[in-house]
C-alpha cells in the first residue's frame, strides 16, 4: 500500500519553510540595525564628553583672566575705579 501526503501538507511545509527563513533574515537585519545604532550612540557619547571637557576648559577662570589681560588689555581695577551702587528705593517695591 502506498502512503500519500495530504495536499495541505504539500502547501504548508514550503510555506512554513519560507516564513521561517524570512523571519530569520528579518531578525539578522534588525540585529545589525541595533548594532549600528549602538555604535552611533557610543560615538555621540564620546563626542559629548569631549565637548564638555572643552567647555570646561574654555570657561576656566585662568583662561578668562589670561584673555582679559593679553587679548583685551584689561587689568584689575584701581581703588578709584570701583563704584558701588545702592539699590534705589523704586526698585525695592
């Protein structure tokens, strides 16, 4: 007696096989995309840290004082150049 394969099995087995391969490929593509995003995020974080260090260096009081003295020709004010202001009574309201 000859065994026969049902028609639905002939249709479903290749369909499931194709579906499985498609899902695996989709998973691989998604994994690569996630990896690329992780690398980009790490690069951006490194750049942020470098920029924060640069901002801190640019804001340092020693650097600002050096710029004021050498580039702009500024100096510490003499005692006669300092003016102290009192808040006016109209601003206290």
